[in-house]
C-alpha cells in the first residue's frame, strides 16, 4: 500500500510556466484538489503544506499566494488567519467597476473607494474616476493588509515564468 506522500506525489504536475504544481487528481467543484485519507477527503493544498512544510496550527488556513486553487506548490502556500486569507482575495465576480474596492456612488455621481480592516468598513472617499478610487484602495490595502494586500489581481510579478537562457 502506498504512503500518503507517494499517493500525493503521483497526482501533481510540476512542469508549468508559472511554477504552480497542479493537482492532476479529480478537483472538487470549487477547483481545489482533494486526496482521500482515511475516511475523508482532505484538500490537496493542505496535504502539501503538512507533508512539505509542517503542521497547520488550529484555526489557521492555507492561503494560495498564486490564487490558483489547483496549485499545491508549498512555495505558493502560506499560513493565514481567515481574515488574512480574505484580504488576499481577487476582485469579486459581481464587481461592476472592474476594480477591487471600488463602487459607483449614484447619489454623489462619483466612484467610491472602500476597504475592510479588522471587521470594520472604511470609506476612503469619492473620486471622479474609478482609477483614482482604485489607487486610494491600493494604498490603503498595502498599509492595512501588509503582505496579504491584494489589489484585485493575481500577483503575477511573483510567479513570472523563468526566461530561457539565450
């Protein structure tokens, strides 16, 4: 009988241009891979972290820095509180401005920037353009969320493909 580590390693593809290790087993509807261990399905990214990094403390989550739910590369995973994990979220699919933290204020006919920190909503002001509102959001996110700051996109600069030597 194969060990958990052997079973895990046979279900990943490490050959990707982004450095993501993609789970090749059947994904759950939410896009996360799962590995059947004992009598339960365990998220593959949690298995990866526990096998290759160490234990996951109670109450902690595993955050995908790369935003790829199928990724199990331990270099793309980090411990996070539930609040930190939410801070690193992408722009919601129902966002109508195209910018994270920006919405239209119909009463004032301006773009409003807002952010949540420590369970509190903070109004960052009203702006003439969505780009200006987003710039205010980005500054606040960097200041308030630190390493978990996300401007609404995958942090592509961290995971650029390595250029082939010429």
